[in-house]
């Protein structure tokens, strides 16, 4: 059963990838390192963000809506958020959703720091910061810096 789920998710992700921007693997590795210390801490924000990529239930629901509009299978937050593979797929999809919104807002390709800021605090909170990384809280600013450094590393 787990193998067939993995295969189905892989092919689903590949079909989405062919049509929409997807975060590079290097960005996903950087977020994995910054968010959960490579999977060591899967409980964050006082229990509001869970799994390897520290997704909140609200972000998960946004991704589920995004997936529905693309005819993709969705998964309930509870019971799946700790599934490393599904958590990663949802995090990738969340970055795709964020990218399209930020690209429209900026009328350019968003930076890795901007993408991460929106990922970390959510699009609506980032909007309240006028889509400016320098206006987000210090913890998120520091994580944006870490992501930028990791992305610049060879």
C-alpha cells in the first residue's frame, strides 16, 4: 500500500511539475534544514506547525484547495502531516502556490528569501509586512538569511 501511494504521489508531482514552477531540490533541502533541523524537530510554533517542513494546518488546507483545482489527490492534515513524503509534497506544492502569488505581486521572480518569508509566516502575514523581508519578525529574517546562505553555497 505504501509503495503504491509513493508511486502515485511521484507521478502526480511529476505532472504538476511539468506545468508549474516547482522549488528546486536545493531549496527544499535548505528549508528541511532550517525548519526541522533535517527532521529532528517535527513539532514547532507551539504545535501549530508540524512535520519535516513545519506546515500549519491552514497552509495544508490552502495546498489541498490548490491541489483540488488541479485534479490532484488531497490528504487530511491529521494522520498525514507526519508522513515525510506527503509533508514534502505538500511543502513543494505550497512553494508553487506562494511563487505564483509573489510573482504576480512583484511582477518578477521572487527571491529565495521572499519565498521563504511567505512560506514561514504565511502569505497574508507577509502581505501585512508589505511583502518586504525586512519587515518580518527577527526570527523569520534570520531564517531567510540562513536560506539565502544555503542557496548560495556550492
